[in-house]
C-alpha cells in the first residue's frame, strides 16, 4: 500500500484527502518532516504549504497508524484507491509490513488499556 501511494505521489497523482492522511500518519515514522512534506507536495492537488500543515497536524496529534478496517473506511470516502487490492487480506496491514518505533506500539497498548478500564 505504501509503495502504491509513494508511486502515485511520485507520478504527481491526486491520492485524495484520506490517501494523504494515511500516507502522512504512516510515513512520518520513516521520513523527516521536510521529506514527508516534499513527498506529499508532489500530489497535483496539494500545495507545499498544505502538505506542511498536514505533517504538523499529524505530528501534534500523534496519530497511530490506522488498521486495515479504518483504511478501507477511508477508501470508501474517496475515488483514489488507497489500497490497490482490497481482496488481499494483508493489503493495508501496515503493522505486518513495517517495523514502527517502539513508542507506536506502546501508544496503542496504552490506548487499549485505557479503553478496557473505561468500559469496566
């Protein structure tokens, strides 16, 4: 999925609002802010200033990378396919394909723990 989005950006395609959001949330763990901004700004419908704002928003809110179900939900809201093959059950599973920094897993664990405590 990330290779698909990267190639689309490199080709100057409009990957849509949710495509850019997913890309920024995931790629921020592997690229510098400037690299991520430059990559997002290759989208033909997204200016560099907009890209910088999205990167800042994602960093400030510390979004956890979305799971496959959330990505499919996002994809249904736009024309550009975030996942090129939704029939492949592994497509969009960023946790299977990428090694995130430990703090990402810790953040997710804390979220689920808090959620369990709130429902108890």
